[in-house]
C-alpha cells in the first residue's frame, strides 16, 4: 500500500495563518482537526505550520507523509458505538525550532500569519531566567514566543493588525494570562525597548482557553487493521474520543474572525471561560476522581462500563446543584460525560488515574462538597463516601521508592502521590478507622482547612470507611445508587 501523501489527499494550498508550538497527538486531533473542517466548509481558509519546540524527537514521519495524516474519533453516540475517519490536510509544514532555527524564525515575517497555538504541557508555561535573547532558540516556550514576537515587531513595526491571537491550550489555570506574564518578564529581563512592550500589549491578544477531548494517539495494536481499511499506510494516525469542546476567552470580534460556530464545531468564544472550566472540573474530573478509588477497591481495573452506574447520583444530585451555568447546559454536559465514561475505545486504567489523588480530590471534589453543604446544610452522601474510599485506598502498610504499597483482596498495588502524602499515610498505617479519618481531615497541608469543621462530615466518613473495610466498596456503592 502507498504511504499517505498530498497527491492522495488532493491537498489544497492555503495561506499559512497558524503557527503551532507542539506537534503532539492532542493538538493534531483537536485544533488541527477542527481547522480542517472549517477549511472544508469555507469558513477559515488557512493552513498550519507545526513547530517542534523541544530538542529531542524527529519530524521525519511528518515529512515522509507531507504532513497528511488520519484522525479516527471513536465513542458512544446515542448509545451506539461510532467511528469517524478524517484525513487532515490543514497542516502545510512541520519545522524543528532547533534543527531548522532560521526557517522557523523567518515565519515571523510571514504576512498571512495571524494565530499562535500551543500545547507545551503544564510545565511549558514557565519563566526560566536562564533563557537569553540571543539563544537560537531559548529553552522555554514563553522565551521562544517573546523572541518570535520581537522578530515580528522588527519586521512590521507597530503596524496595526500584525500582532497575533495567541491561543494557549496548556492545562493550567488562566493559561493565556500566565503566558503573557512570562512574556512581559522576558521583555524586562532582556531590556527590550518600551515600544515593543507597548506593541505586545496593544496588538497581541493572549487568550486563555479550555480544551476538552481525550486523545489516545497512535493506535499501535490497531494500526495495521486501520491502514488496511483505508487502503493506504499512515504512520502518524491519531485517535481520540468523539466528544470535543473548546472554550476561548477573547474579545467579541473573534467570533467573526474565527467563525467555528458557522462550521458547527464545538467552539465557544466568550468573555469568561471560568464557568466552563468549573463545569468540566466539577462534573467530568470531579465525578471521575470521586469514584475511581472506590471502583478500584471494588475489584475493577478499567473504568469503562462500571463507573457510570455509580456516578449518576454524585453528578446529578450533588455536583450540578453547586454550579452556576444554566441547568440545561449542565444536564447536557453531564449526559455527555456518562457516555464518555462508557467509551469502549478508551481504557480508563484506574490505577493510572489514581495518581496524585490527594491534590485531585482537593481541586476537583472538595469545592462541590463545600458548595453542597453551604446550599443544603446537609452532607452529600456520594462525596462523603468518596472521601472514605480515598482513605481506604491510601491505607497502605509498606513504603518503597516506588510508592506506598497497599492491598486489594490479598494482592498488592502501589499508591503514587507526593512523598509527603505517602509518608503521612504510612506513619498512620496502624491507626484505628476513627483515628485515621481524624488525622487525614485535620491535615491542613492537604486541604488548606480543617475538614472536621464541616458538620457531620467526620462521622459520616468514619461510617463509610468502616463499611468499606467490612463489606467492601462495591456494597457501599450499591447503597449510594
């Protein structure tokens, strides 16, 4: 079979409008996929250049296929399994910021360039004082961006309309604003002229965004079968779930400039992305975190098909009532969440998801607990039980370099979290149930507050923990449904 290439896809040349820092699976199955659809429907008419922003790795597979690749989205739609295949042709080129520095840097002079997209991981948006202006390129992404912006400014001056719309997709709070802060620090550190700083602030828009799609990447075990079905060879196939949602915080005119809604794409441009992030963190991530540890203790290793049965009460009765968006929007999102958890194409390995559950419970579940108690003056049963599952899961008896060793049905598993968390639970391994619950709840380093101050919470968690250890997590879950 022939390798996928431009001749086979009929690639149409378009002006390059997007420079994308990050050539990884997520952006290719999310942003580039959406732009491809917008191009097809005549709503965008722009191509993308991928930038490899780190030293290691190779772009050979991209060049071999002339940057053409397949995205296959898989999931449950209206109760039925579904696959969607698309050959993405929106990527025009891929460039190595290190190995092809000059070629990469010269894109700053491209008149048609308007958008900068990035997904450089949570650790990507950091200020590294060791970065120098003369580095080719600097190590950190914000330093690279500052240097790139400066080249743009030097080429076009303060000409109106030559700045960028910068769309940060990294999974940190206020990603766009945090990126802008780093850029301004580099301008100060490198003693760049005040006129440049003024141009950055006036002509460039740093948008915070929320991205939501599970992308599973190259389907190693299925690639040969997919290639056979497609009748071509694709060595950079990308897979993910069908659900997708992109919230962009930006000015009103972006709705005209980026008319994704006209292409029926799941993109929302708004002046405040925070309610949508709260919805995702509380309903999707919070519900998942609340029951993952209990599901594992109940004997499950993979979440799909099991967790949704235990989540409905938590989502609809305990989490949604604490949120501020219109109820119909919350209900629609909750419905999509339960379908996503049932997705047979995505293996939700519960032990992998359990990583760092202490900080996850604080960020994702505790706000719903506090909101529910404040609104109802009673305790949310599923959330209280989830805290008991958390304590039971972390109740290990052996500390190793790999983590805290605990047991499920006589078989060992490894709890992985910050070392201080693991040491705390190890030091309390011989506590009674009530002593352990009290010690965990009063550890303000974990929660930022004393959880025993929540009326009735300590007593309820003690009862759920006792029930879990005596009768098993599954029996506790059945009582909650």
